[in-house]
């Protein structure tokens, strides 16, 4: 009979506990994917730049440097895995971004975030946030709106006035874009023909005859009074007209000036010693434009802009051409159209020059891995408001990841992402939580990710300190769980959505208000794209001007690939549809047609019947499809990425973190090849195949990558893995160039399920 003393029993219990802990520790020796901060995604995975989770943080007064409140905010962010990056803007403070106070705050935020949270801080490099500093240094270099107003002299009145109020947008930085002064730039008298066209031979410069009396600014606005009289009457009989052009100068840097360009570089240089993770610009460009071009009666203008215009178009005068753009002149219809195109090109090229500087300086000051994800989409839709403000520069802007905002059409998002071949971001805000959850999953199935902008513009206040303006509420409602599931996909792919078709539209033709195609991108091009996506073939939207552009690697955006298909960036196209082939873009269309000649890509002109026939032809050819959608994908469905990754997702507003996903189907990976895929996961599953050697006259297909969240079971070819008896985790596997497997698992603890231990000896841990 055995008897144990209490001390001996305790030693045995201690021994067993120790052995258990040792065994547990022996299973926990996998290196962290991001050693310094295991719960954050690194910049790269095996050399591939990945789309890390990003959000917008607008620093408030209670978070300023003197109170140290930013530390509390960052600590709250650190309690979540919702963000690897935060774009931080000082637009909610009273300090200009070039001020010592703003720089000290950004230095403190970046230092604390890097040391305590691992969250990278992305600099909001924005000249608008230092407008006062610029305008105090250069008081004569303010951007103007040249306002043209016409008066008829069949009436007796000769006293008139034109008013302009201050303007605001989300970057007016606690002080609006006030009207600082006004000047009379030019006045013309003239007669018209019976069709209402100005008769060029009657035009006379009557600027010296105008009595101009600007009223001092009041409440940020300004009224310009002027008098006209009979002395301005041109030769001839009958009614005559006078148009007066007034330049209203706003508290806004003259972007046509070299000084503004240099000032932006100075702003970047002032921050270069702060270790930012990247740089962004948000809806940047010329002054806001809320009313489109109802009468073509306003243009962005300045003396420097006029000088630049004359340099680009010798012998022409921007003010006189503004008059021609404003009113049609007899016999000058074609000239008028060309002038509008020329002005739009000047605007676009000028803004892209700033964006190229931003990209270049970001990489120079903060390294090759510093993220550039500017979104130049001001009005979010490609409509006349956007044309007038920024000449639709979306596709021209260099960045590592394409970015749009709000309700930007999916074909635009997809087309923007193809030049560099990475997933896109959409900066999204709402005043309720469910739309954020919808946006996250639909963006995933559209080949993108979401940059979370906190509550905006509605009933939820932006100033709630406890919830960081709503960030924590949004994340807790399912956004954080969804993002954690989705980031396992980033371990094997950062590719955008595969789009077998593209709609190429005439960039300058749709922006020219003299053409019938003006402002038809949303009414014509978008429905054409939706015809394709509703048949299971997503289509990109691309402007014709991209034919002459190159990627960041210096390769032509458009080329014919080795398989003989016309390719844009990373995307080969089975078909291309051309829309708005007007003389405004004829050279671009001819260059694209010439490149496509002899390729396998079908090129057609936009037409309802032709597109319907093309879709039938794609189906007959066995082109693999995706889950159909019109305006946007659903929260659940199947998608194909450009690198060949097959992606399934399943979620709902009720299960925003992801729903059970069971797959058992033959999936087409080409027109003549299918693979059986079986898997059980939650929220997300993805896999990728590659064509191997020819065996028995057919190509063998090998599994190259697999990833899933709460992935319990995979049966694909030789890979049969079941975690039914273990707690499922998120995990990903991929082969290197030599065929060796590498893996990443995401779990709260550094403990790999035993079933996975022998799959590969190279596992890394991402903390959940």
C-alpha cells in the first residue's frame, strides 16, 4: 500500500505542471511575423508590399501636445488590431501644419505610436493646412476665380454688382477660403447674331471704360460693383452686350505659381526628421466646385496661370480664351473646343506635378517602404464638379496603392488599382455603423480594402473623445473582427480584382462642355461597366490619356503581353470597349488601336448591341466568371484576383465578422481547366493554382497558395488538412520559387495546431 506525503504529492504535481508548460512552450517557438509588434502587419511579406489596415485620425483640441491627450487616444487604438497605420491630420487644430507647434505634436505622436503601439503614422502633407503662412509670405500669389458676367444693353440700368462668398471644405482648417480682394481683369463689348453667337468682328476691349468699385470683404465674401454706359457701344446698330471678367482672389495658394510648388517641398522638408510611415493627400487640388459648370462662367485663374498658359500655347491669352470658353463665337466652334481642352490639360498637368513631387519626396525622406496612398477623388464621382476642380486627374497620380473615397464607383476603383497591381483603398465615412460593415466586405470582393474615416456629416458627433470620434464603436461592431479575418488574405496576395474587360473613355472629350459626350461618364460609361459585371465579368474604367503614361517601374501602362493580349498595368484584357472617341482624344485612341492591332484582345466601340454580343461571346468562349453584381459586390460571393487567387467570402450585417463558409465545387481556373476545391472556414477562404509541366499531353495544375480565417478543413488535390479536433485558427500557406511551403498563422497565442506542424518547418505567427 502506497502513501504519499503532501510535500511529495506537491512535487509530482509541480513536475507534471512543469512538463505541461514546457510542452506548451516547445510548441510556441515560432517567430513573429512582425517581431517588435506581433499584432501588427509588417510593411512587406517576403518582399511583397502589402495593404495594411489604415484609418483616419483627426487630432482634436483635447489631444494636443500640452495636455498629452494624444497618448490616451493612441492607447485606445493600441487595444485593437483595427489599424496598422493611421493618417494623422492637424486640420482639426488651430495650428498651421508648418508651425513649430504642429511639428512638435506630430513628432510626439509618431514617437509614442512607434514605441508603444507599433502603429505607423502617415503624414498629411497638405499645403492647404498652411495657407496663412504661404499667403503672408506671398500676399500677391493668391489663387483666383475668374468670374465672367454678361449684361445686355437693351435695359436702361447701368449699375451692376457681382458677389462671391467665402468657401469651405473639410480642409478649410477652422478658417474658410475667404475672398481677400477682387480686381477687374478685362471687359469686352460685342454684338450677337440671330443664333446668339458672339460676332468676333464686333468684339472690343472696353476695360478702361468700366467704373469698378470693389466692396471690402465682409463675412469672408466680397461684392464687386461696376458701372457700364453707352460709350462701350460697338460699331453698328441694335442691342449690344458687355461681359466683365472679375478676378476674386481667395485665401488659397496660387497653384500655378512656382512658389507654391517650392513651398510644398519646404513643408515636407520641415518634417523629414520625423519617422513617418508614409504620406497622404486628401481631395487636394484647386478651389472647391460645388455647382459644376452651369454656364462655364468661372475658371481657376491667376497672373501666373495666364503666363503659364501663354507659354504652353504661344500667341494665346488665357483671359480672352476664358471669354471664348464662356460664350460661343460665330465661326470659332472648333477653336473654342480646342481651347477648353487645352485649359483642362494645363490644369491636370499642373496638379499631377505636385502629386509627383509628393511621391518623390516621401520616398526620399521616409524611405522606399513609406506608403503613398493619396486619393485625388474630390467629388467621389467622375462628374462635372470634378472636371472643373481637378480635370479628373485620378488615374494620373502616382501612388503605391490607389485610393478613392465615399461612394466612388467600383469600376473606377478597380481601374485605378491596375497600374501598380495592388489592392485599392476606399476612404469611407458614414454617420451610422452598418454601412461601414457593408463597405468592408463588398470592397474585399471588389479587390480592395477600406480606409476607415470616423463618423462624419450626420447625427454622430465627431468630437466624442471616449470613442475616438466613433472609431471604437465601428471596430467593436464587427469591423475589427472582419479586418482581422481579411488580413490573412494579405499573407498570400495583395492583387486587385481580375477584370477581363475595360471601358476606355475619352478623357478630355467627356470634360468638354461643347461636346454631346460632356459629363456622361456616370450616365454612359458606368452602365456599360455594369452590363459586364452583372454577367460575372467585372470591367475597369480607364481614361484614354493613360495610353502615354508609365507605371512607377517605368514600364508603359499599356502594352501587349507575352500571351498576345493587350494589358494595362497588371491586367490583361479579353475585350476593350471605347467610348467618346472625339477629336479631343483622337491621338490617344489611335495609339491604343495601333497597339491592340494584331493582339488577341477584341476592341469595339461602345454600343448596347455590340456589348451584349461581346458578353455572349465571352460566355461561349468559356471565360471564367465571378459572382455577378451591378453597382457593387454583395457581402458574400466569389471573386478572382489578378494573380490568379480565387477568393470566397461570406458575411452579413448580422454576422459582420464573417459567417460560416463551406466550399465543395469544381472551380474553373481557365477556359479549359477546373479544380475541385473543398474547404470549411469562417468569413474568408482563398487559394491559388499554377500550371505546371505537361504530363500525358495535358498541363498539370499545382496548388500554390491557400489562406482562410478559422480554417478547419482543406481538401485540394494532395493537400488534405483537418483541424476538426483542434481550435481553428487563421492560417495561410504558399510556395516559393523552389516549391517549398511557407506559412503564417494568426491566433491569440503563439501555438500552432498540431495538424499543421508537419506541413512546413517555416511558420510565422501573427497575433490576433
